[in-house]
C-alpha cells in the first residue's frame, strides 16, 4: 500500500538534511577543527584531520549548490574618455616640480606646502571627470532598501549605523589596554614635541625612522581636545583611525559581495582581538589597516564603476598611505597586481586600453601625493630605507642563513599564522596563538575554499585578486630575512586582516543565503548572532585577560611610577625634585612622564649622582625598582627619609618609594 504523504515527508526530511543539516554539520566540524588547533596544539593531527573532512564536505556542498556564495556587483559599461584639460594639467605638473625642489632639508614650510597643494588642485582640475549633480538625501527608515535613490537612509542603514555605534562603544571600553607604554611611545612623543616646537619634519629619522602622519595627527587631536601629549592621547588617536577603518571595511565588503558582506566584515573585524590590539597600541600600525582598506575599496569600486574619479581617489589614498606605516609600502604592488589581473581577465580591447589610462592616473596621483616623502627619500635614502633594509638586508646584521632557505620558511610560517601560530612577537599579541579566533579561523579557511571554487568556475579576476593580495600583503613580514624570529609579525602582516575578514563575511553570507533559500531565516540569523556572541567572548578574553596578563608580565610598569608622580608632584614635592633611579633592563625613565602628561620630562637620575641632591633643601622623592640596592645609599644620605613599597596589580612589579621631607 502506497503512502504518498509519508514519502513526501521522507523526501522533505532528506532535502532538509542535505540543504540545511549538512552545511551546519560542515560548519560545526570546522569550528571543532580550529578549536583543536588552538587549544590542543600538541595534537595538531586531530585538528588537521577534522579540517580535511570539513573542507572536503564544503567543497562537495559548493559543487552541489548547497552552499552558494554571494554574487558580485556587475561591472558597469562605462568608458574612459581619455581627455585631459591640458592647461591646468601642465600647470599642476609644473608646480609639482617646483614643490619637489622646495621640499629639501626635511622641512615642511608654509611656502612648499602651498605649492604642493596648488599642484594637486591644478592636476586634479586637469584630469578629473565632472562630478554628478548632487541629489538631496531622502529618509526612508521604514523601508529596507532605497530603490533607485542615490542618497537615501533606509532601515538597513540604521542597522549598520547602530552596529557601528556599538563597535565604537566596544573599542572605547578597551582604551585602558595596553596599560603600559614602550620605548617607541617615548620616541614618538619626542618627535611630537619637536613638531610643537616648530620642527615640521617630512620624515622623522629618530628611532630608525618614522613616517610623519602619526606625529601630526596626534598633535592635532591633543590641541583640539586641549590636553597635553600622553600615552592615553597616543592610544586615542590610533583608536580613532581604527574606527575609521570600520565604515571603509563595510564599503569594501559591499563592493566585493554586497551590503550584508560589508556589514558582517565590519562586525567581525570590529570585535576581533588581532586588529583590536594593533588599533589600541598607540603606534603607526593602525594606519596600515586603514589605508589598506581604503586603497582596496577604491580600486574595487573603480574597476566596478569604470569611472576615472574612483581611480584618482585610489591614487590619493595610495600616496597618503606611505605617510602612515612602513608596511604600507607594499600597497603599490597590491594595486598593480589588481590592475594586471583585470587586464589579463578582460577580453575587451577598449577596456584594456582604459586600464592602462587608469593605471597611469593611479600612480601619477599617488606620486604627487607622495612628493614630499619622495624628496626626502632622494635626499636621504639611507635614512628613509633604513628600517626596511635592516630587516630584508644586512644593514644591521648578517643573514642567519642563505636567503633562498629563509624565504620559503618565512612564507610557510606566515601562512600558518591565521590558524596555528602568530609567532613570538609578544608585544602585539599572545605568543604562539592563532591570529584568528575559533570562529573566524574556521570561516577564513572556508572562505579560501569557496573563493578558489568560484574562481575555477567563473574565472573572475576579483576572486584571484583576493587570494593573491593576501600573499602580497604578507611580504612586509615574510621579508624579515635578517630577523626571521620576527616573522610572522602581527602588525607588518596586519593588512592581511582586511582580506581575511572579507573572506569570513563571504562565508557567513553564503551560509545565510543557503539557509534562507530553505525557509529557515530565523535559524540562520540566530546562528550568526550566536557566532558573533561566541567570537566576542573569545576575543574579549584574549584581549582583556590573555594579552594583558602576559604583556604586563613582560614589561615593567611605568604608569605606576607616573601615578606616584601625579600624587606627589608639585605638592608637596616640586617636579624637579622627583627622580626615578635607573636600573638595568628596567623602565625607560621618560615613560612615567608620558603616562602623566609630562612627555618632555625625563625623571631619570643616575645612581652616581644621587649625592648631588644633598644640595637641594626642598622635599625630595625617589622612585626605585624593588630590586635596586640604591635604597641603602639613600638611607645613609637621608636618615630622616621615609620608605614604603608601592603596590602593583602585577605580582613582582612593586616599586620602592623614598620620601625626604624638607631639610
């Protein structure tokens, strides 16, 4: 006897298990595999075996259509007119030449800055396309999409805005991390003080060479807020740059795979520990994340819209990126890679001709923006390239082995950093842990498989570009041939985080699409919310507990010294009568001042000069390492002195304070 209803039920159950249960099973297998790699590194074989099963299942599901990947925006049919306004273009290039000559001596002046800005204005006037007529913003918060309106605020935009506000609150809550500055913060503060004293340098050669953008941006923010330079201000400024990365990442993800890909990449990047630590560290590394995002976004958008102004913006951000962080010097190669892949994959002869024009516009614009630093590089090449060449060459020490042996090894270690081991650079991450957490790490590998599969199926240049850009962005870390122990490096390879989280978002979006097609939207959204919650918990623990604990154990605590100085400074003890006694491999005596908003004050007093303080009748305060025997000399010189131990939240980091009342 036939039971059609029962057969339909069986078929529905089978279809559900295939289309819904199987993708979720593959995802769960991937999460278990990454958890095994992270928490049981002594049993790596288990994680690898689970990954092989999960990735094989993913490849099969993709091939069967059970795991579709997001469609890309179709390119427009635009053509480059090839026209140039000759007179302003020629004036711009002429002014650029004069400006280049005027930038000698490593100084910005009002004159050469004016020439440079005028050169850029005339150049852009000569080559830009006319901007489209502005349309007023329309408010449609009751609608999920805006239709054909160019400027419209819909319900979706409100969701993105609220998500961004939540991420802003999250990052401001992390401002106390890291709790202690390093020597690099003190060196940067010294450069910023030079700026405040009127030394407007194009490049700052102190401390092996530093790009200028962080100096001027920090000075500007401190002046705007009306606060002195301090470690807190340094961190605030890089956090602001990091927060600017988030909307850029949304726009980049939107270009790569649609608005949901952009939203998911912004969310997962925003709560991840790896970029968060870089953003909060108060040094130049945060600029690399921001500029990588902006350059990639405008390049993708330009090759999508085929509008000249988008390529001019690509060139602008590319040139400006070279003022941020040394690792950004790899971005011209990334842009060139994208353009070459576009030309190779484009059969249309006219489009290939246009691509040559766009390439010229990008690099000419970048060159004009880079002009001051170019003059410095020509005038002082050894200073400009010193930091890079000490790593890739033999400027500081000989290579530990022939470079053909080091390079493949470095590349292999760098490739393993996402899911296995980010190396031993403890100052920026938890040593020997994966760069990505359990959720992002598994989704990242899934993204690699899906992108490879889609490229083999469709031969779209954008898929191949994402994969190869990931490898190129590893080069600033991989090329540390003289110091292979510095590879993988969290900040030098930081640009890869942008691509990694785009891949993470693509996988999540494709999984959501697969589940929504089967009518289980609520399950899909609940699953993503759970993954985001899990990721937040894991990364919060990694930042606030794992990273912070090991960071404080590796460093001394100059901000504790700063707290003592802030408590006793001026009243009752004059600042010039407070000293920190140096001790071998101890705190940099400039850092307590940086913690308390006194970046120009070095509180160091060498041990052999302690007796000179006898000539000073006012009250005195000496701060010492708990291990420093100089306290016995102080007790001999000042028998009336009072000594106590200042506690620290880090065991073993307590300090000795010795107070001498008025004589």
